C-alpha cells in the first residue's frame, strides 16, 4: 500500500487559531469529550494555537466573532453531533476549513442503510440487510434474513442502541430497541468470523486491526470501558492484508468520504470480506483504533493529529 507523503509544514503558525470541536449533544457526547481533550493536548504540544469548543452553537458564536481560522472536528454522532453533514455545510457556507469528510461523505456514511445501497451499486461486498421503517414487523424481517442478525439505528455510532439476535426469543429485545429509538432501523445478517477495522488517512489505508473481545462481542463496553479487549495490528497478513486495505479505500471513496476515517469490515469463516460501515470522525480516546494503527507505522498520536489538521490547508477536494 501507499506510504506516507512528507508533512506539508512544520510551522504551527500557518494554522492560525484552531477550534477543537468536541462534546455536543449527541448520544456520543462523553466519547467526543474524551477524544477532544486528547486532540487538544496533542496539538498544543506541537505549538498549535488550539482551543476547546463544546458543541455547534458555541462554535457558531466564536466563528461569527472571527475567533478561529479552522476547525478540528472531533464531534461524534448526529442530532447535535458533527458527523451528519449539517456542521460541514455550515462551515462550507462560512468558508471555514475543517478536518474530515465534506457534506456528502458525512451525510451518506452516517446513514448505514444508504451507505450499504451505494456499496452494493458499486459491486462492493456487504452483508444482506433489511430496512426497518417505524412500525415494521421486526420478527418477520429477522426470519426472512435468517438468524443471527444485528438490529441497530440507521444513524447512530459507537455501538449505541445495537441489539444482537441469535435466537427467536432474542427478537423481543430487538423489538424493544427498535421501539426505544423510534427512527429507521437497520437489520443486518450477522457475519460470524473476524471483526476488523481499517483506518484511512488521506490516500493511505493504515494497517488493519483485528478486534478480539475477551468475551461476547464488540459492544460499547468493549470499545470504551473494558481493558481486556485484544487489538491485533496488522489484523491480517500478506495478500489478505493488501486486499482488506484496498477494499477499505474503495469503500471510503465510494461513500464520498475524504480526509480521514475508519472502515469497519468483517471476514467470514471462508475468508470473504464484508463491509459494515464508515466512521467519518473516529474516536481518539485511549481505547481508539486509528491511533493504535498509526503507531504501528511510526506515526505517534501528536503527529497523527498534526497530519489530520494539515488536511485543512488548501482547497477541499
């Protein structure tokens, strides 16, 4: 795969005043605050004039008063978060550079169902699924797909609101989750095999990570709270590693994404790869995966944050 290009600049002054946007009001607020604090510390350690901003209203107020020159977006989620394209459209209108994907990539990839539809149209592999509109017959959909399945909100992240259904009694839990979230849900065939993720930085797919929870599956607890989840990087070897990284780049671009992000992939017991989703503002916590992968190719956390911020220099692709 491609190697890293040299950094564009070593002068922190070219960035001007940087807003590190974090927190917000989405269901992922606490993860975003944790990520934001880490990014802020890393940028400041390299001399960047970076400042924390909690949520979009505070950012708008600061930008209207000319307080910032660019935005490092680490606001997770939708509905008050920074990954659904609304923030990106606002910043485009204000002509303020920002990190990560633009309007199209954020809006599309936040919607898991429509991302999968795009991948299918491009001939990229993804598990079979059903769209569950409000009031849909969850039991009938599960039986059509065949158990086991996952049921999850179409537009949430960080494993928020995910139900794992392995038998018919478990369908009742899926119905409860669907009722709780109220919006459109995705029911997806569960792929039994290895769970992997591939970070993307610019035009480079970083080494994959194979995720091995000590028990159960990779839920919110295993992602952010547990200390016994194993992360194997690279997750695959040789031609298989090349294949998953190439697939991740294809999936990332097909979804209209740019800048940086993370593509989640399953490998079934026959070795076939299946795309799950794209995250356009991945976590940057102590448990997060993009920094783990970058570190294996010699890019430490502070350099990673610098390289992401560098993407705001020049015209957006």
